[in-house]
């Protein structure tokens, strides 16, 4: 059986006859590219995920407990110095790398382009989000007399634009030889009838598989092998949109080393019991980030003997791993969450359909779902005004306006 027949068989088995029809209309390079894409898709996995969208979510009986953390502000001078020395040693020995997740577009901010190319209006002249991250890294490099390897994860959608932007701006003075840009993996979009969507390029429409795909993308892109070759022992993973993100926090690193754990994370305390953020806890004896919607109201309001919220540590996308932890998780299948969204597509006659209502499922995994593969995690509580100023919404909370205020206020007191 030739390749085309083989592909047609697969498509028939999974009731994707509309793609066979599309294949028959194409020739040359277009047809070759579509066929190549089809061979890369795990149809069994996609159909399983589609079937899961029809099932009731089963609420299993879970044992939830609050989780221990260390408050950075309450460390004695001696404690902090001890942890900082442990962390600093790793960085000075060239055993530390940083990964930035930069696959998103700035559409929610009204910005046309990759999110990292958004310019925040600080000090009158403004700074790009990528520029702010570079300044943070350069400061660490100067302090510890190294050049930290920097890995930037894009999406297929914004990869070329990101590369072009960084090239044009000369990586904001970062040593290009220590920057690796790679793309995260994608999964097809599927409609409510179980049919894969076709995009206007006459390919199967795909979307990034969520920030949980970072681990496997590090492995499949060769970045993990590159890190190992460089002798990296610890890897920090953070987002592109927090302008107060500390990518080389030696206290966090030292704490993870002292505690003897493979993963660590920085938190800030919830602004109020019902703030819409994921919070750290232990579920069935393993670390977990539980979404605000899944935390019972009574638990959300529970306080400890010191009047602190028992479930008050927010996950702020500031995560640290041993290289072994990333390798382990990169081979695991994280749980996928489905999101029902509006997606344009080509119909059988090649017309572009722009839906008015959600019409298809996007599947994504979350970076913190990997925490459950470990017995313990080290959590360092930072301060919102020092550690967390995300740029997510056009207006209101977590907007350019709030990020600008926090950023300028923070640097004023340094």
C-alpha cells in the first residue's frame, strides 16, 4: 500500500473523510505538506480527548491538605545568607539555565504580535517585555560572573516573528551564542462532531498544547540534550509577561537544594480568599496546584493558628526544576484540559467560516499538573509588589497600567 492509500485508511478509520476530499483537490507541494502533517498526528489520542469532552467530569474523593512554605520576608539574615550561598554556587559553576515561555500572542492586550514584543509604557520611553527579561538576566550575569543559557519557547504561530524581532533588536545586548529559540508542540482542533478543522492554508488547523507542553518540547527540540551537554543541573521556567519575574533567585534555588527536592516554586499570598488564582496544596500526599473553581469555598476561607489562609499560596509561574525532573516529566503524559472556543475554518467547498459561537475544542496541558509526579516541592513565598506584575488584560487587574505602576515602584526603592 502506498503512502496516500495508507493515509486514506487512517482518515477513514477515524471518520475524517472531509480531509480525504481535501487531499483529492490538492496536488504537488500542497498535497505533500498535508500528507506529511497527517502522518505526524496521533489520531487515537485526539479522538480519545474528543470522547472525553462528552463525559461528565468525575469528582474523585481527594484528600486535600495545605502545604508548607518558607516566607522570604521572615528569614533571618543568617538563614538567607546560607540559602543564597548554596544557590549562588550553582549559578557561578555554570549549572543553571532559564526557559521563557513566549508562545502567546498579545491579542488580549490589543497588541498585534507576539506577547514578548509588547511595549510597556515605563519611564516615558517604554520597554518591551523581552527587553525587561533581558535586563533581569544581564543583572544576574554581572553579579555572578557568568552568561546564563537562555531558552525561549515560541509557538509555530509566532516563531518567525519572535526570531525576527530579537534579531532586529540585537537580543537587547544578550550574547546570541547563549540563546536558543525553539517551538512548542501543537494539537489539532476538533469540532463538536469529531471532525478536525481545516485552516485557510489547507492544512489541519492546530494550536499550541498549553504550557504543560514545555517539558516534552524541551526534549523533542533537542534543548534538553543541549542543557545536559552544557552540564546544567537546575532549570528555571517562567512566563514572558511578568515584569517583576526574578529568573535567577538564589534564595529559591538554595532552598530547593537544602530541602533536597527536585522542584521548587515561588508564590505570593492571595489578595483575598476568593481571588481567581490557582493555589498550592497537597492532594493525596503529592504537591498540586488547584484551580480556584475547584477549591471548596469553606477551604478557600480557612485560616491557620496565625490567621494566615491555609490555601493562600498562589502559583505565579515561577518554577524551578532539576534537569532530572524535567527529563522525567518530559516522558510523562500530562492530563489535557479542553477549552471550547470559536475557531475559523474552511468548509467542504473551501469557504472560510467565521463562527459566532464556540464551535471546537482546543486541548492543553498545564505546567503545574507535572508537580503531582513528585513527593515534595519547596515553596518560597515572595511579595506581590516585588515578584508579581503580570501583563495579561487590556484594562483593570493585571493590565499594562497595573504592571507599569508595580514595575516603577519596585525599581524606585532598589
